[in-house]
C-alpha cells in the first residue's frame, strides 16, 4: 500500500489551490499534512481535511484552529495527549496511544473536498488503517471521515450507518466509533457539546482498556 507523500499532487484542483495559498501565505505549510502522534497507537482519530489557518498553516492535524480546541482538550482529559492545547507543531505536545490523521491530506477550497478527491486520497488512509494493531479503535469525526474509513477497508457504506456515538465492530477486528466533527459550526451551534464529545472519547478509552497493546 502507498505511504504518505508530502509531495503528492495527484488532485489537480487541490494542488492548484495549495499553490495559491503558498503565494498568499509564504510562511504556511500549505502542503499535504501527515498524520501526527504515536506510531504504535491503538486509537486513530480521522478528521476531514486540514483547515486553512490550522493544519494547513502549521503542518500538524487540528493544530492552530478552532476545530482543534475541543479535540485536544478532550484527548488530554482522557490521557491521550500531554497537554490540552495544540498551537504549533513545535509546542512540545505529544500523543499517547493516539494518532490523528485526515481523510483528505490537503486543504480543499471552502473546506469541501470533492468525492473524487476523497477517493484519490483514500489509499493513504488505507495504509494507515493497515498499520494499526489488532483490536484498535478508529474515531471518525463526521460522515465524510466515517465513509472514508469504510471505503479504505472495502466495506459497504450501507452496512455501517453514521450516527453520533455509534460503535461499529468491523470484520477485520477494528472498532469504528462515530462522532460529529468538532468544527466551529458544530460546537457553536451546540450540535456537538463538550459533554457529547467527552462521552465518545471516554467510550474509546473504555474499549482500549478492554484490550492489550499487541505491538
């Protein structure tokens, strides 16, 4: 399976958009964003795509933008992160038994990747999923991430419906847990509250306590 390439430009629309962003913001990362965290993690958090002034700027998933506030606070609360805030790729924050990635590694215009772009990037997610230990847990943030995980595992979308808080036991031994994305819109409209998100992350912690690290 193909490994992540920081030089990937296989989606022409995204590659062109990143070139424009680099010209407008020379100090930004403005390239494909690699996964971040423990390489032996049993929890993989899958988001949608880098945010313009977040991961696209810092080069680290969910770092430097509103979407990362609730995520890192909650990961810290349940022992997955060394500190509750992620402000830059050089802030010293580390993840414990946790890794964060995105369904699409590049910033999409208007934060909306096309279906074709999600499918093109899916091979990288497939590689990440294949590297997880047995009985690992995948936390999908939003419907696009949920469906990207299923596609990467060649599973039928109709067999695993997205629902906040849902838990799906997958044929390969992984467990897929769903949550609404911790975006600014979802948190400010209270579609996703801190208590709701904490309950989901607590569920992942409970699931991991029931299994042993295998590698």
